[in-house]
């Protein structure tokens, strides 16, 4: 079983990854992260603190933004978490 953390979950590709993970027998979506702005709230605020949730998975899949990817890459490198970038 692969534990997945999805960043950029509210976007088109994030929703597609979420749907694919739901039907994959060997993947468990452990956390979905996006900016509150993408969920209808204040701009630039994360729905969950990304640094706190990336450890929930075996791998982080990112479909956020170029800026978000840079920050996430640093967090994943610091914590030794594999990162797949689709941005």
C-alpha cells in the first residue's frame, strides 16, 4: 500500500489524482492539501500546514503552483519525503 499526500488537491489535476487514487487498490490518499483560496476562503492561506501533513504519506504528489512547488520541495528534501512534481 502506497500512502499518498496530494498538494494542489482542489485543481483539475489534483481532482483527477484524487479520483484515480480512490480506485487504485494499492494507493491510500492520506491527506489532501490546498490553499484556502482555492476552497473559497482567504488568499494565500493553506487549508492544512503542508509541513505537518507531508509526513503522513510515503510520497507527496504536487500539482500546486511554481511558487508552492519550490517551498514544498524544500520541505520534502529537509524531511526526506519523496516528491513527484506535476506543476
